[in-house]
């Protein structure tokens, strides 16, 4: 069910009050004292921090193994064929603070969860204006992103299902969210354009206010059922529409091809993955696009990963992809299937097909990327939607569709 623009604007004003300030919220712990080995960079190596994350996890944090994955899902959430674990992230200033997105065919079950103790306990957060949503929390967020310069500044996006679709911004660590007026105003920019049904978000690794969005639903009849890319350079205050190429379809993954710590790419180089028309690359911020492979993304989304040698990997279907020239040319890797995540820990790459039973697959980082083997005999009912790495404490996380959230201790 989607709300009208008029009702959205009204309830946002009601939620903020006459002053325009968000409601009172609880503080989210940030960082402790700087510990040894703090680098001044975000734990994923993608940008500068205004803090130094302190090594060490709480005494009551889940005990993890370096040979078997440990499930650390929020208790009571029914991870199964009708529900899903989607986006996963952690606070860059305090890796003990985890965020997990969940969704369900029954929107009342999904939502955004936060743990303050590395997954030992969880709380459902993400309060939104009640009148706007018909509920009081995000119902099925796909992705969450945390500002490396301000861990209370959080983006969440939602699409596909639920009453709270759209681009949301929090200034209190995810306790509450509001939708920027500039995003709401997009409904007036093009006849019949519906901006709320979001499939993916990409954030510039050097500039958190530079955001790209892709969509699950087509942009309207004038685009023939295709959808393009929305870009904001001011954190969602204003947006630029990059129109789709004919035949793109919709339901896209979007990524920056930019890894500043390795000196690869820039803010204007992007990769868009479609579900039926391959992957497309731009080097001029969406002014022109080139199809770089006929392999597309798996239904549900797609991710990329730069390994320690600067080799780029992209999840996809029928196979994952590998590039040595930042996405200009690609070769296929892994067995034919459908994959929504490929990631690494500095030594090993990890991936697994979705929607079937089996083990994680690994391959050495910096290698040829063509030889993949089972990580262990441990099997899972589903593959990863998204993965992330806490380098400070050596913990790899996998948010794995219908099988929940898993963690692995790495060297």
C-alpha cells in the first residue's frame, strides 16, 4: 500500500513539530578510548573517521569460531522461506553496534534491528511517523548505511513490499527516521514517477552525502517500464534523475566503482546491474553508459568487492564476475547459479549461491579467482544477501536471506 504525497508531507510535519526538529531519542554508544592499532580509517577501509574504533568485543558477545559460522540472528524472528535477512552494517566508530535489515511477505514482521553488544542481544528500532506508515517502524528495509564521520547519521532504504518504502535519514543512530522533503518532491518532477520503491543504495566511499539509488519498480509509462538512477550530492536534500537506457528493465543493483584506499576509480564511475540486460558502466556520472557484460544480477540484488590486489569481483547470474580493469572487461568465475554477494577478508574470498542448500565457497584473495572450494562441510539453507567485515575485531558477517545472520572469526 502506498501513501499519497499530500499525506506524507502532512505527517512528516506532524512528526517533526513546528520547530522541524526530530523527536527526542536515546543516544547510541559511539567509540571508547582509542586502542592500539587504530588507523583513523573506517573498519572497511573506505574513508576517514572522526574517531578511532577500540578493539575488543563485550564479554557477553557471541563466542565465534574460525572454522564454523555462528548464527547470531535476533531471537524470535522467523527466518524462513517467507522472511529474509537483507542488509547488514556496523557502526564504524564502535563495531559492537550492529544493524540488521529484515523483511517478510507479512510486512508487520520485518524491520530494522540493532545490537549494542556484537549480536548478543537485539532491539527493533527505526521509528517512523505513524500516520504516514500505518505502523510505527520501518517494515522491510533492504539496506542501511552509517556515516563514517558521524555514526548517528544513518540512511535506510526500503522497497519491494511494506508500507514504509523510500529513502530515510536518521540523526540518532537509527532510533527514528524521517524522509527528506527533497525526496518527497520527486513525485512532481516527472508525470507518474514513483520514487519510493527502492532496490539498492550506493554511498560514495569518500563523501557520505553523495548517494545513488536504484529501483524495484519502473519509473513510469514514459520510460517503458525501465528505471534509472537517482543521485544526490547533498545527503538527500536534492536529487538528479539519470534516465534509463531503453531495455534496462527494473530491479537494479548500483555501485560506485571507486576504491580510494587502492587508488582505483573515482566518484563518477558507477556499475549498474540489471536482471535481464547485463551490467552497464559509466565513467561520467551517468551521462553515458556502456554495457560491459551480458551477465546480470541475481534476483534480489548484487554486490561488488575489491580484493587486496585491486581485482574487482561482482556477484551475478549465471556466474560471479572478475575484472582486472575496474569493470571495463569481465570474466566469469564460480559454478553456474545465482549469487547476490561476494566478499573477502584480506586472505580469502567468500560467496555462496542463493535459494538452495550448500556450503560457503572460498578462493584465495589476489589469485586467479577461478578456483573455488567448499569452506567447510557446514551447509546453509540460503546464501548471503550482503556481507561486511569488522577489521578491528576480525569478524566477518553474512546476512543470509532466509537463514539469518551469521558471523565468522577470521585471523
